[in-house]
């Protein structure tokens, strides 16, 4: 379901308080009981029922009876809390349309002092188990794993962007709130949707940026044609939540996979051949 800025503007202060209460109490409860919500909110039963009904109707909150009756914050509600906070901080002034969707995130256009991209990390409902296996920063136990995994994923990506920019060609990080990373808007498209005029130069530019990231102690670890953008002039390396440091146990293996992925793509698509060992030496020196 797409994020609705109109719905978020229509939220009553009591409904925002319910979302905040659920966010906090889901650290203790998988499903927060009605009586706990009512007691914490301090309103009548009918008022709480009315507000919860509106939130469920808009897809911000879910109710279930198994293993017991209770309410849960879901991604739409978490998105709303992030947008409310970012708006109050004057980071964003308007929300545009969705411009990208993947297994673990959705990306929207936004407007602040300049055009922005808002990346909402959605790790959990479809990808939490695989993410927990491949990303050692996600703990194996704990309540509301999708909330935790999404927030940690966003924090990891924001940390990488702050470390790399401006030395590496990545989007400028602007702010972070909960599971949402705000960054500069990059016009253009990912390599799989581009037709490059000078593919060899672009491949060399990518390898150069992988090398600059390596010098800063960062390995992307999921590099492919799907997370390199080109705006007609230069390339940008995107999607960094899975990065690892160069002293990681599997650093060499992950760097090798990154370089093999990207050189293989250019060989297959453009018949541009840069041997892996040459690319590896360019990165590591």
C-alpha cells in the first residue's frame, strides 16, 4: 500500500499518540492489549475504540486474536511517525510519488530545501529471516524484530553514506528518523535500465569508487547493476545497509563478489572486458 500524505495530515493527535504508544510498547509486546493502550492513553473505551478503528481502516495498525487479542503497529504507521517527525524538523515539506520499491525498502520523492529521496527501510515481513542470516548487526532475538531490523538497516545505510560522502560518489545524506533515510535526489536510472554511451569509462569509474570506499574501510558487499545509478554524467553507488568493514571476516570474499558481479555485467551487456584480478588490484592497490 502506498504512503498517503493526505491520510497522515488527517491524523488526530490521539491517533498519533496511539501510534507512539504502540511503537514504544512493542518492545515488550508482540501484540499490545487494548487495556494497556487505554490505560496509557488515558481516554474512554469508546474513544480509544474509535481511534483504533480509524487507524486500522487506514492500514496503520493491525489487530489479531492469536496468540491473544492485541494491536500492532505496521509499516504504514511507522512510515507516518517518521514523516511527522521529519516534517516537524522542517527536513521535508512535501511527499511526492514512489520512485522505487524493493524487497527491503520503498523510496519516495520528497521536497525540502531541495529535491530529496526518502528511503523507508521495510525489513521484516518478507525479508527478516534472510536479513538476520546475512547481516550480523541484527540480533537473533527480541520483540518486534521488523521494527528493530528496519531501524538498524536505516542506521547502517546512513552511517555508510556519512562515512563515504563526498569522497565516494554516493547520495548526500540529509537526515535519518527511525527507519527512514533522507538523502539528495539523484536523477537518472540504475544500470540495468540504462544504455551507456561509454560503458568502459563507466566501469572504470565504478571500480575507482569501490577503491575509494575501500580506502575508507568500507565494502559495499551487494554491488550489482541494480544499485549503481547513472545520471548521464556520472555514476552513484547506492543501497548501503549491508556494507561491511575491510577488517570483516568475510571482507575479501564480499569484495570479490562485488567486483565479479559488476565486471560480469559489463562483459555480458557491453562486451567490455576488465579481468577480475585487474579490477581487484585497482581497488586494493
